[in-house]
């Protein structure tokens, strides 16, 4: 199948009522798929996300029995033992057991999605099978995410792309060539609603693996919105990602960082979630625009600190301006120093006294 060329300009992606892309606010997504412990806690996290002003919340739809062949295969991650000291412990447990804690029934997913709709919170989900995608279609999901481990699962990507929903591609551990292939597979189904995630590996991610500088590279290469999925404590990396041009940031949230489970340690707790959103919005405001635009307040401020031409000893009619002693004094409400240099051959039009602020009306040819 022939694949159309990428658009010449970065695309803006519609996700429900929201737009993700250039000239639009960064989409703030809270990840709760790995940290809820059932429907009750999932609803609590939805309510918290909505109350902070986040744009979306993300979960994971999966069937551990179909996903994991070796149910004894161990997965190692860190847990937080003490907030004050930062002491951690490395824990290993079967991946199957970890994933089983994330499972909800079909009815529970419908209840959760309804709660998101009630709060005008976009609902995203990672899908790991065709059946998961079918459920997301029934739920009216706003965007499907493809996990990093499935970046080369072309049958799954094709099935997701055919829904027409926005497809978010996680790219942890993927080469540029593999990302290109996943994008091409998505587009081959007529779906241009693509977001590419820089998703470092590790729980938490190692600093050496985060590689934020790939964000501008992905923006130039693919001309689709680029996102950053954060697996590090705090939000320094998210702020840096937004500064580098990330159009979406995804941050894991939890009710308690000391919960003995994967991803809780580097997640945001209820008392920091709102500040996270506020910080991202403040960074966006401070980043401003690539154009140099002076606001009225800045114009007033610069006039106060700039200088104008004064004649400390006064001057006589007919004197050449360049022969008259001058001072350059604040505020800059008269003839500016740069303009003065173009006027030195003009003559004083009339006698003026000492400490006179020079005006154009004081000069003649």
C-alpha cells in the first residue's frame, strides 16, 4: 500500500474536545493504570485528576492470562520505604501478579468511563489485544496508547489505527527505524491522528536513559505532536520536556507513594498533583513565543531605564549640534542616543538654557 507523505507542518491532533499540538496548551495526562487497586481507588484517582485541572487520565486494559506465557517470570522494581530519608528497596515479583492487580471487569470499566465523562476528563487507555481495543471502542475511549513493548506489534497497531482514534505510540527502547515503521503502519490504515511518546525505560527511569534531547529530533522527523511519559520522581523532567517542545506530558499518580507496588515510588500524590499542573501552566506562560513581542508594561519599563539627550551647558542658536556638549540621561523620553548620532550635523534652532532636554523642534538644517 502506498503511504502518503507526511504533512509539511506539524499536525494538531483532536482528542475528544481537546486539541494537542503546536500553538495549543500542553495536554496534561495523569497515568493511573499501574497504581489503582480496584474500582474504588481508580474512581478516587479520576476525581483527583479532574479536580487539579488535568486534561486526561490514562488506564491499562489487559488480560494477564493472554499476555503472559510464563506466569513465574519475575519483574524487578523499586519501592519507597521512607519519604523523609528516601530509603528504597528493590522488589521482585511475578509480572503476572503485578498485571492481575490492574484488571477491572467490563462493567467496572463502563462505570469508570462514565465518571470521566461526568467530570469532562478525557479517558485514554493502553490496549494490549484486539479484544481490549474492541472494549475501548464500546467505551467511547478518546485515545489508544500502544505500549513500548508493542511498537513492532503491527497487527495490534493496525487494529488500533482502524478505530480512527488518536494513536499514541510509546517508543521506549525503540530505534528510529522502528518508530518510523510503527508510524507508517498507523498511517497505512488512513489514520493520521498520531502522537509519538518519548518513554524512557526503567521503574524509575535512569537519568542516562531519559534523553530529553530526542524530543526536538522527533518533532522535526515526524511532524506529529510529541509527548513525554515520565517515570522519574518529582517533575523536573516534565518541566524540561515542555521547555523542549513536548505537546503532551504523562505523569503517574497514586494515593500513596509508599504503596508496595510497581510505579508508586515515582508517582505524584494528591497533595502535589495540583501544583504539578500549575507548574506546567506557568512554564508554558513563561516560554512565551518565538517572536519578540513587547507588552505595554515592558515598553514603559524600558523608557524608564533608557536615555535621552540633554544639553548640560545649554546652546546658542546656529551652533552645530555635534559641537555642543551633551549628556545622556534617564528617562528616555526625548531624543535617543542612536538617533542623536544621525543628527549631529544639524544646527540649534534657538537659544536654550542649561540642562535642557533636546527635542527635534530644537534643531534645524
